[in-house]
């Protein structure tokens, strides 16, 4: 399952809990991850680079491959831009009965 999800009309904030519809009849609880600092959600040893997500980052973000970091929203997807409503967000899905 791809942890990058497009929410269409909603602008989400990191740490926000959401319901993600992944398949025709499946929905999962998820938390929106921050692009820049996974430590804020207790993922101290993980980064987007170590998880292999920078290579498949959506076009709505700017990635600096030299420092291996998401640098922010790309042109056309910033807060006041028309594309802000078509952003993709990294989401950690909880697909078990117990949430950590």
C-alpha cells in the first residue's frame, strides 16, 4: 500500500488523524506525517530517505536530492495556490486492531 495519499479537497496538517479509503471497500485509520521531521511523531530512527519515500515523492513537493530532504511545497501547491487542494500527504496507516 502506498503511504502517500491524495486527499483532494482537504488541506491536512501533520499529526492529524484521518480516515483513508484505500480500496473499494476498505478504510483505515491513519495519521498524517510531517514532511520534515518524523521525530515529532515518535519515529526517531526513520526519515523519508531511509524509508525510500524521497524517490517516489509526489510532484506537489520540492525535494533536494543532495541533502535528501523535502524542502516544501512545489510551485502551484503552496497555501494560496490553486493546487493546494490537490496536494498529496504522507500517511501512516493503522491496519491492525491495535493502534501503537
